[in-house]
C-alpha cells in the first residue's frame, strides 16, 4: 500500500490583502519569506532516510488552485510513487483529477476527500 510520507505544504487563502498578511506573519512569527512570498522549512526524517522540506504559502483570495472557489486551504502530501497513489485512490472510489503536472520540483496530482476537500500529492524531484 502506498502511504503519505509527510506534509509537503500547507496553503491557504488570504481573506484580504495578501501582502499585508504575509507581512504580519513575517513580523509576528519571524517567518523568513522567500521572494515568491512563501517559506520552505527544511527537515530530516527521524529514520535518517534523506532530507525534505515543507512549504508554507498564502495564496490570493481569488485563486482557483484549491478547486472549489469556497475552499480556504489545501494540504500537499509527499508520496514516493505518485502514479501508484493516484491509482490506489481511484480504486478506492476517490475523485481524482486526471491531470498530472511535472515540474523541476517533481510531479503533482490532485484528489478530493469524501467531504470535498481538494488535496495535492507531490512526488518530489530527487534531492527535495
């Protein structure tokens, strides 16, 4: 059985001014924002098998990236084998987006839980 290996990212929408909200997190929580407006937290797993990262990012309120326009957040889960995980979800009756995106950061796919929450699956590129 394919399993999630960690949280690859936590994404949420700004209700108002995204830049102002990013500044609040920078000033009040000390988050060191990347130029693109998010934070990448590097980590090493407890079993010592490689390293990884978790991305934190605020999206504009009008983003369609989360699927349903009313969705306020989306979680990205790290997996070792995206194709196997997507097939496992399909077999289990989950609603799975047919699109798979391949980027320099790895491969991405999307599905929905029974409550209609869209989530992202990420098979990181080597070294991420």
